[in-house]
């Protein structure tokens, strides 16, 4: 996350957890040092992952062609597909499926640098 911030890549968290819990975790874990935004589910609008509309609500300032989704569930990978993002699976379960399956932090950094060099992020 530090490398991405140094490179000027805007980062955020999108979760299906309730927004008040996401905001509390965002501040408690110091992720606000690296990420520009955390977005949790608002039960009033009924939007959630993997709906594209949920992404539009959370990502209104980031073009989809410049988006990478790092996730650990099939829902995250479906969400990436719905919004046209490069999908990176950090789950040990390869059945989750996606373009990249990550088994270590070093591999994740390698893939992020590769996608950065291609202009994907």
C-alpha cells in the first residue's frame, strides 16, 4: 500500500459491511494513512457488491479502466468483472477465480508493479 501511495495511486476500500463499521475499522487500523476512502454498505439504497451501481456510488472519481480489485472472495472477483477492473485474488482458494492468484506479499507487489507499468493503475 505504501508503494502505491508513493506512486500516486488512489486507493480505497469497498466493503459489504455496514458503512459505520467500515469507517470505524478504517480509522482504527490506520488505513486512512494509505487509502483515500472507505465505502461500506448503506442499507437504505440496497446497493452492494457485486453490483456495478455500488461501484459507481463508491468510485465516482476513479475511471474504471484504471481500477484493480484486490479481493478474497468470488463476490469480489465478480465485482471486478462487473466494473471492468483487473482482478487479483488473494484467497488461498484458487476456485475463487480471476486473472491473478496471489500467494505472497512479494507476488502481489510484483503484479501491482506490472499493472502499473501497463498503465492499468
